[in-house]
């Protein structure tokens, strides 16, 4: 948890809610054992008319301490959540589940009434944890939606945004708590008091996560508009869509949860979105292919030999200048996924090399300049390919 950026979900080292929650869960377990032991001892040793007062007097102080520790833990979790430390949600979900197990056991097995003193603080604490978790689920969804207004949190190289990796990680972790999350999303406060069908739980969790990812998509679209270079904007979206697609490939259960009847599979959806952005990214080499393409119209045929030579010089000059400009830019851009990086590089090579090789072969031995051909033919095809392979070296 401590490795996640503070803006998107770090747990501060000085307040370790996860560790504190684990300790409190163990405390709750032994506390429940203590309640049982005291309850049954009083049943055996104390006359019936004094049993209730003896039970209250015996556990009241311990119960007060237990409730106080729980309230402090919930307060610490709320403070971290207010700082966008969303991973705090998961120890709370575990705590919610364990407290409900204890409550259900005390009610069903031991026939204890947890709605009246002195045991009512257990139910009160569960209610506080429940409220905190439900509010966090709603706040996280709102955060992903509204984070798009930030104008200063995109990388200059177009890499995967940290929000994307954090959101997908949180969605994957929500899957591990699907029964608890689904139960809460359906408005059932205490597990064990009413069982829901698994299909209802799955649908509730699937709809919630789908809403989160839809908000993320819209967020990314807004962020992409902050790039002045439209090709870099497209690369940014490609990187993020590719990250989501690969995450869903690796987390097949999450992908299945998001699938809807009569709609394309989630992985296929992101492959399509990537392809649309790839078409926009490919616009970067349009000036290169245009420079390499010879105009064979009738007007060109009527040009003087000198004019035709000048046209060839201009084409090489245009290619050289624009290629250098793009190489300087794109070697600083990033595609973090090695496989996808290779695909884009090969696509660039196939497009640029095909047209440049034709122009190079046609004019390398032609006498379009009497002085210094190297002034215009600055690159061999092999050099062009080598430089194209250094794109995205960031």
C-alpha cells in the first residue's frame, strides 16, 4: 500500500490502518470468547434474578474499552479516506465481515441480545463500519469521475496514468470482497441476518465496478485533451486502454463480472478503442509518406529538368527535417508494455520504410544534384529503421 502515490491511494506509514485492523480483529475474536465465558459462568454461579446485573457489571468496562478502540480505528480510516487513501477500504471490509461473524454467532449460538446494553456497542460499531464502507464506495466513484478536472497530473511522455493502475487494482481487490461489497450495495447492513442470492450480489458488484471503469474512461478522455500534440494524446489513450485490456485478461473473473448479454466482451471493447486511437497516432507519419510520394501528374511532366531536381531536393529535405523532429519527440515518449511497444514500432517501420525505400532507391544514383548528394540523402533505409526502433526509449 505504501508504494501508491499519495494523490491516488497511499497509506501513510505513521498510521497503518491495515495492521491496526488486523490487531483489532484478533481482539474482537478473544473478546467474544470472553463474553461467552463470562455469560456461562454467571449462568452457573449467580442466582437468576441477579444474573443480568452481574453480567453488566462484569463486562461493562471491557466493552467500553473495546468500543473505544473500534471507534478510534474507524476515525483513523475516515481520515485516510478523506486524503484519497482508498486502499483503507479493504481492511475495513475484512473488519466488517469478522464483526458480523462474531455478532451472528453470539445471537444464533449463544442467544445473546446485542441490541440492548451492555452488548449494544457491538451492533453500534458494526453500524459505524458499515456507514464508513458505504460512504467510501460512493466517494471513490465520485473521486474517479471528478479527478478529470485536474490539469497538472499527466506525464509528459504519455505513459499509463497512475489513476488507471490504481483504479484497476482497487477493482481487482473489490472482487476478493465481492460478497461483502454486494451485500452492502444491496442495502443489507449485517451479514448473516439475510442471505442474498449469489447472482444478485454478482450483478450489484459488476454494475458498481462497471460504473467505476466508465468514469475512468471519461476521465482519461478529458486528460488526453491536455496534450497539445494529438498523436501523443492518442498514444496516452492507447497506453491506458492497453493497461485495462491486459488487466482484464489476467483477471478473468473481473472480465466475466463486467460482461453483459448482447454486448462485446470487455477485452474486445478495449482492443477496439486502442485501434481507433492507433489510427489517430498514425497521422504522425503522414507528412513523411507524403514527402516520399512522387507527384506524377501532367503538370509535373511539363516541368523543366531543373524544376524536377529542385522538387526531389525539397522532398528529401522535408522528409529529413520532419523525421528528425519526430525522432527527437518520440524517443522521449513511452509505451511501458514491451509487447505493445514492439507492435507500434513495427507498424511505424512498415509504414515509413516502405515509402522511404522507394524514394531512396529511385534517387540515390540519380544526378538531381551535382554537388553533395549527402546533403539531401541524409539517411540510408537501415539508419531510418534503426532510429525508428529507438522510439519510446523513455
